[in-house]
């Protein structure tokens, strides 16, 4: 044996299946270590759960010949038992000080030093997993890897703490009674394994029950008390991981599950985040500014973001009349807006659903069918919210297929995190439920961001069908001023106040401060809590809040305008139309004298085409781009004349031809045509 010296006492005896037990003296008492295999091989140490030793905890694994053969072929196994949990353990003196979880972790270090082990693999279950994780955090250089089964990482909740206090008291007065054995067996085994009055419990459960009877109440109480006093193990994680976690978690109003997210960021340097959108209509500021902010946060934390341009889904949902060409044009428009708005695209991949599904149909469609097969119609209809539909609404067959396809998207993209809005929660939960059905352990983490409300009272989310309820990315300064001035903003009321929500989710994340002019003086707020307190107290009046909000929003949108203006200045007119062809997509805007109410004129009820121009009309929002095919000579001459006479028509942007309207925003020009 290696590592024997005068400072350590050891007792060696032959035990179960050729293993040798060593009683290693440590600063916190004797520790039983049972060694299996060739000590020249890499080391694997194990640590059991509460009330168990290595045999009762790992016997299911080590009674499997294939598993034992594989493990012993590659490792020498060192089974560590908590103090007093080994076979034939003598009762611990009740007056001895109880060890803490820190003491138990330090014992592992002393065991490694005794056996002269430089670094080890670790395998633990629940409480044992916590002890090994704590050891790994304290001594990273001594750990090659961790195998953790049902691990603990947080401090005990109040209910858990109280439960273990009751168990500890029962052990003190009654020892390991039949009632406590049943409680512990419920912790270790499923209901099926434990059996019932009609079905006997399995042999492994029966053997574990017998071994529990050998536990001394005092030893078990000491281990329980140590685990019940544990702290949040994430406090000991690296500052880098905690920083990443705080950045990523700040995006979501809800996270399912937080411990899974922490574990993912600690283990995977570049997690894959999935986001997606249906290309349809104009882009409001929640889609624009919030998306840019969230994506930039994710990439700054090391994530790779896959943005799913769901063109086929927009067609399934009958957006833009189901015209796939128009849908694709709007998808390009959205990409241009985000890039102009400052999205860091170094770690962002824009993926068209139609291209990906066509290219990987052999993997995708079996996923869709399996998801559909495992869920009933009622469960799928509950996901109608993701399309802006209700459960009672009559859906087309395509719209019923939609949730199964969106669920399959998550697995096709190999997403670790689903970063979508709260309105997409139901289909994300469907993906986690599907993982349960197929026995998949690594479930996608749901990180649902807040849905920015509409500007009018009672509007839970912005609506493109009501332009006054939302700020759009192409809105001019006057539009922003008018919409915010009419926005719902009750004095001294923070709940349901859309203006305050705009400050919280748009202004503060972008500028890290909110500057307000109050009583002739300037005041800068750094925290939303301080803004809310000032508003509730009356210090910050609604008119002052709105004035400051308008200024901040216009700065954001002006930045977008500047980016597009630079793009337009650096691009010749040929970019927009060469020989009757369009070779570029431009950010769109509407002039002040253009009405978005398509019901005002009978002529404006439908957007038309010149040649093969792709023009878009969705939810009273009118967008257009130059066509991709040659127009007639007469049409080309007319368009060229219109382009050259823009300055002459600055006051009235309607051209001589009543079928042509200008869309203009600081140099970026696009024609919208109507019949």
C-alpha cells in the first residue's frame, strides 16, 4: 500500500468482492474508504447519499457484471462513506462535535493525500454529490471530472429544513424505526420499485431496508444536520460563471429551471440559444430594441444565438395572405433593422426555416410526427397562443400542425436555451414534456422575456393592428411624441403603467440611466426601483416622465436612422434600381401625410404591384420594396422621374400617379404601390 506513515492509522481487512477497507484518520475523525481494483489506474471516488454507505447506495451499479468490468478495467475505485456509515461502525459519541459540510469536503482531501492521488474522478448521489461538488470548488486542481446524480446545489428551503429537523428528532427518540425507513426508501426509490400491498417490493429495496436497520441514529443525525446546514453551493462558483448567469438570467421574466441554467453555463462555454419570429408587417420597438438588447446580452455571455426566420410558419399562420415571397422580403427587412439597431451578429446565425427544413427533412419530419403522436389534440390546441390564437378559435389544419413543428425546431437547432417571449411559453413547455416522454435528460431551458404592453390602458401587449398602441422602428420623432403624449400613464400608479415599463425594459438596459427634468432641474436615475418610488410619491409627474421617455426613445430611433442614412449615402442609386431590378432591401418608413388606416379609402384596401414588385400589407401596416423583375419602359421612366423629383415633392409625398406612394426615412427610399 502506498502512503502509509506514522501520522495516519489504518486498519485493513478483506471485504466484499475483494475490496479492501481502510480506516483513514483525518482531522475530523476516521473515514472508511473501500478500495477496488488496481491502484496504478486512474482513481474514481464515490460518496453516497444520506443514511447509505457505498454498498447500499451503489449496489445496483456494482452488481451489474458489465458495469463492474468496465469500471474496473479503466479505474481504481475508492468508496468513501460518511463518518459512522461504514459496515460495523461503532456508535459515535454524542458529545463529539458534529462535522459541517466543509469538514466533510476537507476529509476527502485528506483521503486523497493519504493514497497519494494527484487528481480523481468523482461520483456522488444527492447529498454525496453536494459534498463532492464542494470539494471540487475548493480544490479544482485535484478533480478531473464530476458525475453527479440528483445533485443538491442550493441551501435547503424552509420546508426541507423543517422536514429534516423532524427526522432528526425522531432518530434521537426512536432510532431507525420502520416509519423512518419508509421515508428514506421513498427518497431513494420509485413507487413502482417499492411495491404495494399487492406487489412485493423489489429485492434491491428489501436489501436497502435491511442495511438501513444497521445505521446508528447518532451517526445519521450528525450527517443530516451537516446537510441541513449547507449553504448555496453556487456562492463558491467562479466569478466568471456567476457573471454569465446574472447576464443571461436578467433577460428572462421567467426561467425554467434556474439551477439547470447555472449548471449549463458552468459546463458549456458556448450554449446555443434559440429565438425566432414570423416575418409579418412592421417591426415595433419591442421586437427591435428589446431583441437587440437581449441578443447582445446573450452573446456577451458567450452564447451562440440562432435566430429562426420562420417563413414557413408565417405561411402556415396565413400572414401576408400566405405569400411566401412577401414573407421573405419582410424577413430581410427585420434583419436590416436589427443590424442597423446595433445587434452584434458575430455570434448570431440567421436561419431560414424553409431552407433548414428542406435541407434536413430526414431528421425534422420524424421529430414532428413523433411529437404529434405523443400529444392529444387538446394539448396542441392549448399552444394556440403562440400564433396569437385562442383555444376556442377555429384553426386550420396547418395551424394545428404549427405547434408540433415549432417544438421540433428546438431539437433540430440543438438549442440549450429557448429565449422567446412569455406568449411562447406553452410550446416551450411542450418541448420539456416531450423530453420526459422520450427519457431525455437534457431538457431545453426556458428563458421567457417580458412582453412589452401596448400604450393604451389594458393592452397586455403591443398590437400591429392598432398603430397607436405601439412605437414602430420607423416612426418619426413627431409620431413618437404624439403616441407617448396620449399613452396611459395614471399619476402615482406604477402597476399597469406602460410608460414606466418602457423605461424599465427599453431605456435602462440601453443607457444604464434615465435622465428626467424635474422642477427645472435635471435628475438622473440609475435604478428602476428609485424611478418607481419617485413616481409613486408624486416627485416624478406623468408629464415629466413622458417628456424624458420621448427623448430617450427618439435617441434610440435616431441612431437607427443614422445607420441607414450612412448606408444610403455610401450606396449609389443603382443599389435600389438598376435596369428595372432591385438589388437591395431598404428600411421602410411612411411619410407624415400617409394614412395607415386602409379603410379610409376604397382604393387603399389592397396593396398592388408594378411589374413583379413585392409589396406588403399586414395589420394596417404598409411596406414595400422595388420589384425583382423588369418593369415596362413607361413604368421605369415614371419611377426615375419620381426619384429625381423627391425634393420638389417634399411637402406632399404623393406622386402625380395616385397609385404610387413614397416611403422615406432619412435617405433610405422605398416605393409602396397601391391599386
